[in-house]
C-alpha cells in the first residue's frame, strides 16, 4: 500500500481576513448576508490550505500543488493520484513519497 502526505499549511491572518471579506461580498451578492454569529465563528476559526508535493517519474520535475484540485482529478482507481506533468506533458506526475519509494526499490 502506497502512502503519501498532504501538506497542511495554516493561512496567515491577513490572508484569512481577505478571504472572509471576499466570502461576505460573495454571499451578499447572492442575497445571503452573513449574520453576526456566523462572522464571529469565521473570525475565530483557523483556516488551512492543503497542498501536495508531486514529482514526475519521467522528467523529474516537481512542484507543490493544491490538494483540492488533485483530489478532484484523482479517480481512486489507483492507490495514489497520477496526473499529467505540467513540464513534459506525460502521465506519471505522482506524490513525492510514492516517487521516492518507487525509486528506492
Ligand atoms: Zn515530466
């Protein structure tokens, strides 16, 4: 069984305030203004971004990508996500932990 890690990064206070502001504007736009209670809850909550470190089996290109996106395109038919490499355009852009365990065999 292959394992891979998701990197959880706490969103900075500035970024959090910006996102709350955007969220409030968006909800008002759609006619669902946010209540004081809801706003308070948002302010007290810590926000996290989830990222994943991927590496290409073919060309060795690596990068950190949003887990949300990778999770969406991962069909779950394989034990780990494998997408097209943004550099060489071929399949086999996989989590670095899986990459390392394949390379160490
Ligand atoms: Zn590549």
